[in-house]
C-alpha cells in the first residue's frame, strides 16, 4: 500500500473557524503538538493566506510573520508551509514568509485561473521551497478542465497539485473520477483537500487516496471553514486501518487535538447553513460572514448562500455576501441601519 | 474645429477600444495606430476606418511631427523604452501600462494638477474605479485606511494582467494613498469565470476619522456624477454605509461596449479615463480649456 503524506492546516484553514483570532502562542502550542505527532507539513497563515488580514476577510490577531515565526521556533521535523492566493498576497509577502521559516508554499487559484500563479510559483522555486498548487472550487468544472489547469501548474514548477473541494460540494464518486484522471495525466503527485459540509470529508479523502492521491489535508478536530475539514486524527486512524503507510502516531495526533480543543470558539459541527454550502457549492469560508450579514439585514443565511451559489461567486469574493444581502433586504423593503 | 492629432501604440483590445472612443472626440483626431506585427487585426481594423496604420512600432510615431499625444497600451517594458523617446520628441504620453513613468492620474480627482505633464500614468482599472470614492470620502471624513476589492470577469483579464497580478495590487494600493489620500491602502483582485460574465464590481472599505454618513453619502454621490461624465456605465450598487468608523461602498462598472463587451467595464474605465485626460490636454493645447466647463467636454 502507498505511503500517504498528511499536511495539517489547523493553523490556516482552522483560522476561518477562529475568525482569524488564534494568538501566536496558541499556534506555537498546537504546532509543537503536531510536530511531535509526526505531521509532515504544517500550514500557518491567515485563513485567506498571506496578506489575507483585511476588512474583506477579517483582521487577524497577529501578522503572518508573527504567526510563522512563533510556529517555526517550535518545529523539530515538520516543514512549515504558508498559503498564498495571487491577487491577495504578493511575491513580497512570500519573501517575508521565507525569512520567517517557510519551507513549502501552497499557491492557490480558482480552478480555471491557474495562470495567475506562474510568477509566484517561479519565485517559490527560485527560493528553494517546495511548491504545492491548489486548484480551488474543483467541483465547478469537469476532470479535463482540472487536468488542463493542473498541467499549467506543473509546468510552472509545482511539486504537487491538489484537487481542492473548497465548498465541500463533492461526493465520493466525483472525487474518485477527478483524482484518478488527474493522476493519469500528471507526472507529479496529486493531493486532495476536503470540507465536511456534506459530512463527506473523511470519506472523500479515502476515495481520493484509493484513486491515487498521495498527499492529503486535515485539521485537528476538523477545525476549518464551513463545517470544517477532514479531521486529521480520524484520518490517521482510517488510513492506518485501510492499510496505508502513514508516518504518524495515532495517540500523539489525538493528544494534539486535545491541546487544540480548549482554544476552539464553537463546536465544529455540520449546521444547517453548512449543508447549504455543500449543496449550493459555495466557498466554505463564507459561512461566518454570511451569519453576520444575515443578522444585520434580518435574512435567513440559507437564502443568501443559495443566491451566492446561483451567481457562481468564487473564493475570495466575500464582499458579494454584502451585495446579495443588501439587495435582498432592499427587495424586502427593510430599513438597514 | 481644429483637433489635436494623436497616435495609439499597441493595437490590441485596449488600443482598439481607445480608437473607437477617439473617433467620437471633438478635440482629438485618431491619426495613427501602430503595432509591431504586420498581420495584426487591430492594425487592419484601423486601416479600414481610414486611420494610418504601421507595424514599425514607436519609430513610425516619432516620424510624425504633427502627432502631439500618444496613448501607449502596450506593456510596462515597452513603455519604459517609449517614454524617453516620446519625451525627446516633445510628445505627450498617456500611459495605460503599469510602467508608471509619470504621475498617477485619475480624472475625477487630480487631472488638473497634471495637465502640463509630458507623461501621465493611468494607474489600473481598479484604481480608476475606486480611488475617486476614497478621495471623496477622505475630503469629508479623513481616510486612515482604504481597502478595495476588484472583481473582474475572467474573460476580461488578459495575459498581461495574469502574468503580473502583483502589479495590480501594488500599483492600486499606492494610488489609494497617493491620489486617494488614504494613510494606508490595500488592494485585492479576484477573477471570476462565471458565464454569462460578471460586471466589473468594486467594494471600497474605508476606516475614517469622522463617520458622518450624510456627508459621506453626499460626497460620494457628487463624485459618482463626475465619473459618469466620462464613464456612463459607472454606478453605485451599495450606498456608502457606516458601521462604527468603517464605511462600505460598492460600485459596478458596465462597459460602453465600444469594441469590448459590456462586462469588460474594467477595460472601459481605463480607456474612458485615458480619453478624458487626452481630451483635457488637447483642449489646453488648443487654448479652449476652461476649468469650469470641464463637464461639457465629455467624450460620450
């Protein structure tokens, strides 16, 4: 059975669920526990990547540099990763991140827009870091389109390309079809990143490795945008049971989850609006922003999410939540204050 | 009436859209279109409209002493070469590339300060769409921080934008500070592939000292009217609203559809702003520029 690499993103995707309010000290504690458990890569950044701290996505409690340095100082064997979305973060932010200890860049674009990542992948290679290409919202297009865009990333120097189910909208048969096709056309390893909006994160991740993916994402307790991600400690148990080789200690990754638990702001469950994220195919990090807009404009958050899905809004367009809520409120003739 | 002769360098989508806009101008004559490929569709189109076309690039323009204004819609690297040549030849350059040799100009905000410049830069589409809003809010409320999110239809973002996407965020951020007056600026760009394509959509968040919603709304309405004089498809989607010291405004730009489709409001606002600056400069050269009558020279 193949060896599976796990990249833990509790300290990046988990930031969404924390409204980006982890403190650097908390990150250092969680990072040390993940390192101890044998995680290969630990991703640390604002939920929306380098320079994500903003009105649009929420201001973080500290700078990316502070977070990265705090975690870098605790690591003995794991590699430190940072996410960047070209259009939000820049090459300058990447240079700062490398100085803070980053060894892996995960460079994310919408699944049809891979060509905006060429400059950033080139810089990451030049700086000697590992490069992971992240094709977000992979549920929106067919396997051929994903393959075309993944090949672009491969040509820019990506060492791994991920199928990213940002909206938690994929079902296992779809994951299998897309991942196995991608494995058949790429020279580099294929990765998979799940969200649990339809309760399928662990199942989809297993479907992905069965289809040939060898790098997968998880977060402790599933902490992440929407209904959260694949729960790392559950994934380790399930992969081991399925016979895959995983260089991680099951007890120690469970202990890491215990370290995280008291820091969580809300239980990571599949609430009603999260189901709609998966059902309508909406970017998972829209969830908490939608709750705020729904409260402000006195709307049902599910209506806002369905409309965002209808308009085919992509990752990063959190301002459309306001646009849609404002328009719905005007139609209902509700005074806004 | 006599018109000032202008050339367009770069016969791509932007150059061609510029050409159609200049054909309507009362003050500028689109005298020449130049490129570097003989088989260019843009050059053929210019020729068919009776405009002199050449594939010999900037040299063809330098040989025409009558041409006073040159719109450069090539790229940052070519413009860095063109700028000194044009300056030496005494021709005004209106730079639509990210080269930024000359000062940033946003017509609704600071054009009067730069009408005598020999080279001006048109910032970015996001800058043209959002800097005026920030400047208007800054005047009445004092902007500490301005953050803008520009959403563009994927189809309207060409290879130049895609390969150098940092140029957009960095240039726009700087213009929010230098022209918009924000103490600190931040810009984000998102490409959306939805079909039918989305209109150019910009959200402007500002953190202000004096959050008087009435004053801010009135200032924003005024500036929107001024922008509409040269970009008729520019409109508010969400009125400025205040939460604490944060002001949120959303605007949308529907393109005029001159050459580019209406969803390409991002390109339309660039070409419209460049034509506006060109016309004001032409009026000054013709001796008919009167600051108070600026409103009457709208190119549409």
